[in-house]
């Protein structure tokens, strides 16, 4: 009987192990962390707004949520001048001629948040996570959610003879991801980009990867096939991006495209292009520092593939 219980318990353990469920509790998963009323953004607070001389109004941790009273809160209004008139941007302000349909598909512009209906205050959408210390759109094109897509392309780290490399402490195999170094803040990041109006996210994912990590090199067909095999969605929601404001913010859908045997994208020579300064295969572990909250998205992949982190 004891051996039967032990066998059942071991089998259950094995199943859970394979599913990666004993390596992380659901409270560590990004979707459980990045939620209005639970998550406090960091990158879009208490700093100088990028590419401007505009200082954000101070927002201490305990006053991020709109539900907290902050009587003296007086954020400067800033929309970067070059945004106005761009085809990818909204009009400067809602008016008789520009009446955005908040919280819905507005023509081919997606104004729906992954976090449910956002509030409209004084005619403008309100950041679902909370105060950022700046109003207006800053560098972002859309009022409300600005939709992005992030392809997390992974392979197993291998030695010269092709064997998988594991970490000496955790004993788990090490994953590598394609990371680009961004021009704007010099940080390493997932090679993501903004979804064009009416564009299917799958198209954005492939386009951004091809532009930023391959600089349009001639591996088109293979990359096409690799992305067609379908990625695994790891996250959809708010991005703690340094460009967010009280009225405009980035949300993303992140998908993992994993090259299990390393014979496809895992073989490619990477070449930085578009707005990427550098590109490389990067080992994934807990010390990885990435732009915005990309590290949390990447961690999710490590958990799901039961890799070292
Ligand atoms: C991020 O900015 C998103 O997660 C995505 O990776 C990226 C999109 O903005 P651009 O790279 O197009 O500036 O926060």
C-alpha cells in the first residue's frame, strides 16, 4: 500500500514537474502580478519624461492608485510636438471632428484594454494602473491603450557538441532568447513593436522580429514557416513602459516561439536593424535586466518550459 501511494505521489509529482507547476505558484505568473489594484508601475514614475525636459510630478508608491486621495496631484500636460499630424497618431485632443469610441474597436483602431473598461475622466482615458506624474500622450500615438506585440523567440543553450547546457545550481537546462538593444533607452528588450491599425498581431510579431533581429536578411521563408507554426501566448496586458502617461499607455500581447531542436531560427545569424542597436542570443535567468517589464514576460516562458531561471 505504501509503495502504491509512493508511486502515485511520484507520478503526480512528475506530471506537475512536466507542467512546470511546482516551479512557480500562480502568484508568480505575470498575469497575476500585473493587474489594476495590485501592480504599481515603476518605469513611468518619478523621472524625466523621455526625449523631453518634462519632469513627472512625484508619485510615491502609496499614491499610485487613483483610489488613493492625492489632492495636490498636479501632473504637467505633455504631448511630444512631433506626434501631431502623424498618420499613426490620434488628433491632439477629442473634439467635434475627433470623437474616439473608447473601450471599443473604433474603425480599425483598437481602443479596448486587456484589463477591461478603463475610466474616462474629463474626456480622456485614465491609465488603469494609476498615476504616472504626467498627463497628455507624451510620445505615444493613441489616447488610451497603445497596442504592441512581443515575440519571445527561444532555443536551448547548447555546447559545441550540441548537448544542452544546464545550470550547475538548479540542474535545469538554460534557455536563450533573442534580445535587442533599444536605441531609445539602450536597454535590452524583446524585439517587439506597435500593432498597426487593423493589423493581426501575428503579422506584427513576424514583422518586428524580421526588422529588428534579422534586418530583413534573406531567411524570409524559413522565418515565415517558424512563425506560422504558432506561438504560445504567455501574456496580454499592461507594459510598465517608460513612455506611459496618465492618459496613454502601452499594452502588449507576448507570444513564445520556441525552437526546440535549434535547427530553425536557432541557427540564424542575427543582425540588428530598424530601431535596434544590437541583437544577440541571451541566456535567460533571474539576473536578466530588460526594458519595461519584459523580464517578467520572459520569466513566464522559463517557468512554462521548466527551464533554469
Ligand atoms: C514595449 O515597447 C512593448 O512591450 C514593445 O516591446 C515595444 C513597442 O514599442 P517600440 O519598440 O515600437 O518603440 O514596451
